[in-house]
C-alpha cells in the first residue's frame, strides 16, 4: 500500500467527495492533466466548519513553473467566493506561508492518527475563523455513494456468466 494511504489527511478524505466547486485541474498544451488540487469539508473541532486542502499535485515536467502557486491561488479564491471561512492543510510551512498559512491557530487542533504537528497549518479566509479552534479535525463532507455488496456480487456473477 502506498504511504499516502497511511496519512492522517487521507483518513479525512477517504470515502468522501471533494467540496462542491473545489476540485480543480490544470491541463497542458496537449490536454493532459498536469496539476490538481482539491478541498474537502472538515470540522476544525466541534461545530467549526473548515476545508482541508490536499493533495496539491503537479506533474514533474511542470514543477517550478508556478503552476502549483496558480492552483493554490485559484483554489483559495474559489473557496472564499463560495463563502468558506477557513482552510487547513498538512504540508511544508515554508512553501505554504506565501499563501498565508501558518500554525498560529492549529496548536489546539489534532488529526486522526500520526502526523507532524509543525506541518499542520491553517488559513483564515474570514478573519478570526480559526481563533480558539480546539479539538479533533474530523470529516464532514458528503460520502461517496458506494454500491451495496449484494449488487456487486450480482453484477460480478452476471459478468462471469457472460465470459464463460
């Protein structure tokens, strides 16, 4: 299993859909996907809605081109336009500081499972949105619709009969 599936942030994303309008993609000149960023609904402690940003991914050929920064600015701008108040992420503080992220309001928050505390960062899209935030960060977004196990078994049985 890839290491990314063991990350605390993955625990908050698994089985959930990204927040509406906040799954962004960038395509290269040939139409291929070269970058993506997603934001997910979470609670930053009890009754405090926030978004979790990640993953931010850029194809190696396009790294150091500014694409990651463009995706970040677009995602944060869209989140603000949609009325979201705060964004959390787990990442490199020196990279994300340029977008306003810091650990100033995340010291009393914690992630499910193991994580590096100094990499838990927050950004207020609305001033004071994370002030006093305390508690477990938990998923709150819409769940992925999963087919019932019985439906999967029936579909697989039909597929096996057709291939026989």
